[in-house]
C-alpha cells in the first residue's frame, strides 16, 4: 500500500514465517519455510529465492522462528535448527546468492536467536548456555563472515544467567 495515498500497489499470497519479514528501500525479504524470498517493493514481483533453507525443527510460534534482517546490500538470517547449534548465513540483497555461512550459537531461551548490526558488523553470541557456549559476543564482516571483533559477556557470575524469553536489543549509543 502506498503510504501517502493509501492506494494498493500489489498483493501476494505466500507463507511468511513468524518474525522473518524485513524491508528496505528496494525489497521485501522473508523466510517462507523452505527458503528466503525477495520481492520488489514497488511491483510485488519476485526478485530471487535463496538456496533451500528448510528448518529442521520448526514449530509454530516464535521460539524456533528464524531471525532475518537486511542491512545495506546484505540479508542475514539465523536458522534455529536446534538449541545447541544453529546456522547463520548472509545473502546478497541484490541476487540472493550466499555470501557466507557460519554456526550460530543459541542466544535465547524459547526465543529466536539474536543477530544485531552494530558498527557495520553482524553480531551474535552464545549466551543462552553460557557455561557451555562461553558467552562471547562476535562481530562479523557483513560480506565475508570473518570475525572482526569479539568480547566476553560482562557478567561476574554468569552460571545463573538467563537473560529473557525474547530477542535482546542493541544500540550503538552505549
């Protein structure tokens, strides 16, 4: 729908997994249950689909939903395959081609895994099971997946740590 006029530009019927919708100036991106799809924002035409990314343990609801976001020319998705080890991948927002894939440690308790873009890096952390995963935050290059920065969780006695049952938040201001 065109924001200033209220006119319908296009409509489509397609599955969209919970919490997987992301939008930028040119596209609408989402996980349809088997792959990531990009649709032209102006016309509604499909631009591309990713490789097969079917979730192995997807259940209805948000606990195992993928986390998906778009930043500049990259679409990043966390695939919550299981509690201990999921996957994170980056795709070209223009072509849908896979740029890189890495493991993605769990960061939530009955919640989608976190991915944040801060200082031009894609951040993740194994903070759901700190004793097993270490609780280290890692900032990856958006185009290569190379770890550029990392730092440990700042909690003195982290064996008890249970942060929340929803995605965490991040800001560049603090």
